[in-house]
């Protein structure tokens, strides 16, 4: 039996999750698509770090029709939590997993005719029908049958017994940065859809629009869209806090906070943290925070990051440790043990955009959010985000 350390809800380091902001962002997506277009909310990777069950439940309450996951185990977890809504696993599958997909009523992405054959074989042996979506590769070069080879894949898959083909999909590669290539991908996908129609086969749900597709390409909405990062409050086109979508602004759903754990006065020319990557120039005051790269606060922010304490911003100094980091508040700064500290998000009228941390570390919002580890408790706030 494996013993697991449970997340302590009163840990000073916590990620506050605003359900009000989540609903706001969903409303933006709903305003950008037609009333007849379904929404598959992407909740893979623990809902981008926000909490798989909690986020899924909230989104389903407010008009989401489908949940999109990457792997079988994410779908099984949702089923065990009592969620009955349609779930599609969009990642490549292992043949050994097929029976578990079918038993748990999780829809499967078939990315080749060989996969279609394997799915049909297992379903027939179980005396069941497997629900699949056909994946067409229009330029991502990840999984799926190339659009120019799709004819045989589609026609032969439709001939297999024990399969219910519920949809067809593709995936944008550069919808945030390259309009010409994205339009080309759409054209390729359209040609495959037309092929299905000409053969009098049912297209089912047609879906390809990610967050950037939802915002930038109305022609990509088809019968279902698959928003991800936009639901969590981030613009895939780049940071623009003043951008308005039908009268609404995106609002980040997660705010990362901790509390001051220790305070000391440090003399001049003293090294701080491992390898003394920072040395004080004069006598100063330093506070220690109980958060580090073991929580997902990247070590690359050493001597680069900033935090907010009592409505003022201060720099992270020295190497960020696995479990702790230090902040120089200067001789004029004020901080007490137990004070709240903002790492990203908003608090007390101040903002530290996650995008600014990503720029300093050379990463993207997706990675930073997914990197907030399981030992950081998620605190769900219904209503306006508290500050």
C-alpha cells in the first residue's frame, strides 16, 4: 500500500481558483461562437493545473457539452467522480487500453486505420460499440492520417463493425502566429469533410478550433470548438490586458500566493541562498517565503522574479530553493511573519501577470500553470476573486 502525503488546505502557499473568473472566460467563448456550436472544454493536465474535477464540474454547469482529456486515466478519474458527460481522449492510444476506454464510456481518437481495426476488434470481443473520432493531420505532424491519404482511412473505418464514428477532427499548428498556414490547414480539412459528404457518410461532430481558433478563425468553429488556455484567462495571441471581447475581458483564474515565514536583517556584502548567487550591497532586510521549485515556482526566476507584499513589489534574491526563496524588502520595506505574498495574479490592487514571469523564464503560460505541483492546495472561491 502506498502512503501519499495529502495536501494541507491551510498551507500558507496556495493557488486560489476563482470560479467567477472561469465563468467570465467561458462567457467570452460562448459569445464568440454560434448558438448551435458545442463546446468541448479542454481539461487535460489537471485542467491546466486548476483542478480536473472541480473545473470540469463548474464548466458543465454553465453550458459546456464535452470534456477533452489527453489520456485514459484522466477520463477514468472523471467517471469515478460521477461525471457522466461525454469525454474524448485526444491523445494517441495504446491498444492495451482499448477495453478500459469502452468500459468507462470514454470516446477514442482513432489516428490510423490500424488503430480503427484494433478498436473494432476489442469492441466486438466485448460485445460493445466503441465511440471514436477520426483524426486528420493537416499540418501538425503529430498524430492522425495525412489529409491527402484520408480517403481510404475514412471509408474503411466506416465499414468496420462495432464502431460508432461520432466525429472528425484536426489540430492547428500555428493559429496564434501564422494566418496563411492556418487558412491552408482549414482548406485541407474542408477537403476531407467534402470527401465524407460526397460519399454520403455522416460527418458527426466536426471540430478543430483551439483557443486561437475560437478567437481568430470563425470558419474553424464548425459544430464544436475545443478551447483550453482561454478558459483559464489567457489570450493565446499574446498578453493584452486591455483587449475586450464583446464587452468582456479575460480574467486569469489562478492566483498564486504564500505567506512570509521568516524575517532577518542581513549585513552588507553577504551572500544569500545556494552558491551565493546574490550578495547584499548594503545592510538590508530579507524575508523567506515557503515556496520553491518543488511547488512549481521556477528556479529560473532566481534574481529575476518579483513578489508583492503590503501593496509593494520586491525582488526575489538568490537561488530559489526546492521549498523556499528569499525576498529583499530593503531597509524601508515592511513585512511581518504571516503577511500574504502575491507571486502571480492580483492582490490588494496590484498585479503580477503570469505572462511577465513566462517572459523572464522563456516559457509559456501553459507550462507554468501545469507546473504548479500537487502539494500546492487549490482553494476554490465562488464569486468575485478575493484580494
